[in-house]
């Protein structure tokens, strides 16, 4: 839902109610995962997608209906073998949507939630999807405060505790409780939608390839930082709006900045005086991806230098070098696509092979290690 929040914030500020459909559960293969959203606002304006086009027409009607009635609905769409003209998913999967009306009257915390997401402050939105509690009731949970209610103080307390636990993981999904928040009961189903800060992409080496990688990193939803020790190259005018540009020695900057298990690093300097000190720090960080530009000969020389610093084979095995997938890329933009493809494949456990040459499910759950 993050990508459609600017439109939702505009509608909310105008005082006009809108219908918001959110994917709360997925079975088998489906184009969008839990948290994907579509909304219908004033003048029948539509933003977002829940299925890539399979059921959006039906969702439009549902969103319009819930605004008119003021009552949230839970609806499941799947593949229909019996009726070729039925609304459903052609991929053979199944998605469950919560469709609810949103306005200042029905969801007074929505504006603050949207502001938190825009400012990269972590927040969880808990919404009742089924059970004796009111469907569509919402509770917003931050690390130090809450807003709204699910209709019962015991349920609010239990959900708040779980939501704060999810904030650290950025996890999104359904949880089950008793009507007063009792554990190990499943009378009430609540969807916890986590809005963790976006992951970081650190690009080292302010060359033309870095500008292309920064653009595609921002497109994929990363907070992008470009770092280079040379002020003449580390010029913000050479990089996309929103990218942070830092003039510093890469290894010194990396020691001073925060990284986590979602951080990706693209080292594009291919100069030992920059690369080796930087990678000595990077390979001891929790980063999910460390890709390094350079030829195979450069890579072998780099490995020898890194071994001299005391790095072991397990640490060196984390290097993705030469960086990117084998797409035959030549231009900076093509190389950026190959790097992005490798990052996406690692994130979701993909092979990088043509889908036509593979079998089994297309949309995979995210590996727990990434």
C-alpha cells in the first residue's frame, strides 16, 4: 500500500471517503502478496492493484459499495473451472481481500499513519477481518503509542503486544485471538500490516553505472545512498532526486552508518584502494547482498587482498562478483537491470533462469534468511 499512500492522503485530507481493498491472505500462486492494495476515491479515481488485472473490476464495485453502505466486506477470489466468465484469478491461486470504507469518521488515525509511512517511522495497522468484533475496525500501533480500537481493551492489548513484536521484523499477515484477546483461540481474525522503513541500497563509486543503479534502486523502493571520496564525481546533480549523495571514504562511511539484514550494497569503484578497506567492513556487516563490479581477473586479485586482511572463506563467499546476472548487459542502464535482477532473485529465492525453462510455482514466499 505504500506506493498509493500519496493519493490516499490527498483524499483523506479532502474529507472525501474512499474504499480501500487490501490483500490479507494468499493461497498458492497469486500476483500480489498480503498488503497489496487498491483504492477507489472521489470521481471514481482508482489507484493501486490487488491482482494485476484479474479481479480489479469486481474490486472496484466492492469498494464503491462499501463507501455507500459504510460496512466493510471480506471477499475471496480464486480460479473457477466451472465458469470461464466468472471473476477470478487466471493463475490458479486464491486471494482474500478486506474492502473497507476510510474517512476521518471511520478511521481517525489514518492521516497519522500515512504521515508516519512517508517519514519512514515504523507503524503497524491492525484491522479486524472476521469474527464477533466489528469488521474493518482499525488500531494503529507505534513503538510508543497507539491510536484507535478494535472494540475491546483486552483484544487491543494483545494485538498491540504482537504488533510491536512484528515491527522489528516488518512482518505482515493474519493473527487469531479470542474475543477479549485470549491466546490460542481463533474467534477473531486480525490483519497486521507492518510498515517498516524501506530497506537501504548503498552504492559505492559515483560513476555513470552508479547513477543508473541508483535510479533502479529507487524504483524498487530502496532508500538509496551514493558514496564516493571524490567530490568532483559525488555531485548530487548527477543522481536521481531522493538519492543521498555522500562525500567520504567508503569504508569510513560504512562504519558510521546503519545497516541491517535488508541492506544491499553495490560496490562499483573497482579500485583496490577503495574496494579492499570497504569490503573488509562490508563482509562483516549483516547486509543481505554485497555485489562488486570488476572483471574475473580483478575479482581473483581482490580475493587475495581480502584474505590478507584476515577474512575467511565463509565471509568471502558472500561476495557477488562479478556483480549482476548474465544478461549480456553493456550500457549503464542494462548493467543496472542485471544488478537489480540479481538482488530480486536473492530476495525471493529465484534462480535467474527463464521462467519458460522452470516448473512449479512462479510466485514464491520470501526466504526466511533474507
